[in-house]
C-alpha cells in the first residue's frame, strides 16, 4: 500500500485507512480501505443512552482500468460500506418510560463496469452497468427481560444497464442512439 493513515481522538475514536495504486502497461488499479469507530458521546447525561451511539463502519473501494488494445478500454469501480451501531433508548409509551437496547446495521454496495469500443474513427460504442444495493436493520430489545420491543428492516436495489452507439458523421454532426432500462425494488417491514 502506498499510504496508510491512523487518526485517533476523544471518545475512543479511531480511524485507520489504507490506499494504493498499481500501474502496468495496460492495467491500472486503485484500492482504498477504511475502518472508523467511536464509543459515541453524551450531551445530556441525565437521560438514558447517548446522544451519538457507539458505532463501527468499514469501507472498501476499488477502481480498475484495462486497455487491451487501441480500440477498446474497460473499467470497473466497486464500493462496499457497512456500519453497526449499538443503541440505548428510553421510549415513552402511554406515559410509561421503557428502556431499550439494541443494534442498527447498514450495508451498502455498488458496482459499475464500463466498456468503450471504437469500431472505426467514426463509430464508437459505450456499454455500462450500474448496480447498487442498500439495506438497513434495527432491533431494539427491552432492557429488562430482553424481549423484542421493535424491529425494522429496509432493502433497496437499483440496476441500470445501458448502451450508447455514437456516429461521428463529421466535425459538426454527431448521431447518438442508445438503449437501457432501470429496475428498482424496495422492501421494508414497516
């Protein structure tokens, strides 16, 4: 790795990241990773729980470019993120305060491959795909007894493939035609 950083701060905050680049004749790649954690902080100690809950998150990211010939260039970028939080809440229901503890999770990833190909000086094709998935989950349990108090799950997925053909008629005229579609889905327990 070319660069490694470490930072720390109050509230047990720690951030460690590393990044690097590999370059070859026809191939280059960039990599990045990060781990960030904190024990949170509390601005109102009289209330149960913290103002910002303790959490840990991780990020991984890469970009790869490949040029197998003069007419073709391909690349892909990808990213993954996850986070876990630990909660302590006091919930009031019908005037009765109830203490809960639990966790919340977030997972997020995306993928984006791209291909450029030049058939001739006047005709070029670009094809790409973008995919992403986002998911969260929350589970709160009664502090006394450990019974489930609240649960929630959310998931969203997005996919968009597309291709574009470009014809450079002359210096002043370009004709572009393409196709693609979008598919998106959402599910939740709410």
